């Protein structure tokens, strides 16, 4: 097994690094301070990203996307993790693979405009009463007797909700079937009965929104159902897994790597007691532990991406990577604050920002506890593949 990147893959990584250095890095401080990206910058970033084939790179070429393999997508996503999330949102878009379930007229109405960056999409699953237990949602779609549906209920924490043009919404269609009675619907902003509620203030996150949604008897036609009836829970779990690997796994590793770069620079420059602080073994250990953990997390990420490209469905391993990468990032940023001392706590440097931003990675897209539960269940079923390739 050879983990050396091919020439094309090295070129891809270099292209993204150059794109970040030339187009995104110069804007980082401005957008982080203001929490917003000026329209002229947003338009330029989007145009350049499309030219480079980075926008919607995860979507197959036949639908107008970049057609990258899962492995190459992770290479790009790791680099994206090194810059500001506000900028990445415009450079990459959030074209969720769940939209690939679009069929017939749905393709032109929802999938293609999302891939072209003309329409923004959010995923709306979480409700005030149903978070980790996503099968216990109360939003329901009741048949209207004419082939359509009436949608009622509420969601919350829906990312990008203020700028979204449409939402993929989970709703109960068959109450007596449990998780198999949940379906997905494509609901346009502006649908009668849909109210976009409060933007819920969040720790550390800037330049995005997390909204409440209220559905009051929203009329839906058959075209609004995404995928087959009753498959919503399965689709959400399966397809969002890949998003989890990219946007939490790879980006956490990219952020942790960037933070370790900054820690090493500081440990070499900062002198106390007449020597660089990195020469104190207690400080050097923090650098070494961070390097070990980042390397292990990346290898697990690559292994999982290769399994996806080989046609496997490594959803338990995705849970492993999600937890490992998010918790590695948490430990690395915590050490970074320590290595930078008072400057790590001071807003003059970006370390305190990285520290705050890292916290969400252990919560969204399934908490660490839920993913550990998934792994534990698999191990108890006697599936040692998670840790033993020889079994
Ligand atoms: C910034 C942000 C963005 C988000 N974006 C979206 C979005 O775009 N779309 C969307 O649908 N949702 C979104 N979410 C929701 C997110 O996915 C949920 O917050 C997450 O799944 C946890 O659900 P919860 O907050 O209801 O916590 P709860 O499920 O109430 O969990 C609370 C605590 O109990 C623990 N717990 C729960 N069940 C178990 C168990 N069985 N075993 C052990 N421990 C358990 C959890 O791990 C956690 O520690 C977002 C959330 C945030 C904060």
C-alpha cells in the first residue's frame, strides 16, 4: 500500500493552497472581524473557485460538479480547513450529496441550480425536541388526498437558514413505522406557511446563520418528496456521513495542522529563561503529542475515503474519524492556548478564535457520544474491522 500522493493529487493540493493564499488569506482578518464577506469579494471567490473546479467538487461531473473522488475531496477539504469558514462557504458551497437523489424535474429545479451556485440549500433535521434522537421528530407531512402533502412542525439550528433558497426537511409520513416512516421533502423559501424564525446566536461562529423554521400547513406536491417515501432517515444518515467526513473530519485536521504550524513558530521564536520555549521538554511534548494525534487522525481519514472510493459503506469508520478528528482539534487548540501563554488568550492573535471555533466540531453532525455509541454497538456485534484489519 502506497500513501504517496500522485502528481495530479499534489497539483490539486497546490492549486487549493495557492487559491487560499492568493484569494482567501488576504481577506481572513477582515471577514473574521466583521463577520461578513463583501459581495464583490464573494462574487470573485465564487467565480475563481468555479474556474478551478472546486465549487461543488464532490458532485459527479454529469450533474455539473467537479467529480472528485472521496479521497481527493478530503485532500481539498483539509486545505479548506486551514482558512476561514466564512470564505470557504463561498468558495466551495454546501452542495449536499443528498440532492443526488433528485429525479426527473427535480434535477432542474433543485440539484442543478445548487451545483451552479445559483441556489443555496440547508438541511433541516434537528428539532427543539429531537436532536441526537433524530428519529423522534414531530414535524409531520399528512397526505392531502390529491397526491400531495401538508407539512407542519418546527426545526431549529438550521445552518445558513437566512441565505438558503430551499431546505431538505425531514418529516414523519407514516407515524406507525418509526424511523422507516420518515421522508425527506424539498421546501422552497417563500413556500406558503413557511416562516424563517430567529437567527439563534452561537458561540464563535461568524458570517452564517442558524435559524428556527416553522411549517404551518405548508402545501407540498409529489415533486417535493426527495427519494422514496420512508427512506428519509436512512438517506440522511447515509449521505450526510460523507459530508461529516469532509466538513468535520478533513476540516478539523486542516485546522489542527494550521494551529500546530503556528505553535511551532511561536515555540521557536518566544524566548524565556534565555532559550526558546520549545526547548523546554514540557513544551516540546505538547508539539509532539499534537503531531502524533494529527497524523493518526489523517491516516484514519484517508483509509475511510479510500474505502468509500472502493465502493464500501464505512459508516462506522466515519463515526470513528468524526470523533478522532474533532477531539484531536480540541486538544491541539487547547495546547496552543497554553503554548502561547497570555497571548493565546489575547484577541490580538487568532489562537483564542481557533479555540472557540473548535468547540462545535464535537457537537454538530452527531455528538461524540452518539458516534461512540455507534462504534460501541458495532464492536459489541462482533465487528472488529474498526481496529483489526486482520480479523
Ligand atoms: C452550530 C450548529 C449548527 C447546526 N446545524 C444544523 C443543521 O444545519 N441542520 C440540522 O438539522 N441540525 C443542525 N444542528 C443540530 C446538531 O446536529 C445537534 O445540535 C446535534 O445533533 C445534537 O443534538 P442536540 O443539540 O439536540 O443535543 P441532545 O441530543 O439533546 O444531546 C445533549 C447531550 O446528551 C448526549 N446524548 C444524547 N443522547 C445520548 C445517548 N444515546 N448516549 C449518550 N449521550 C447522549 C449528547 O451527546 C449531548 O452531550 C446544528 C447545531 C449547531 C450547534
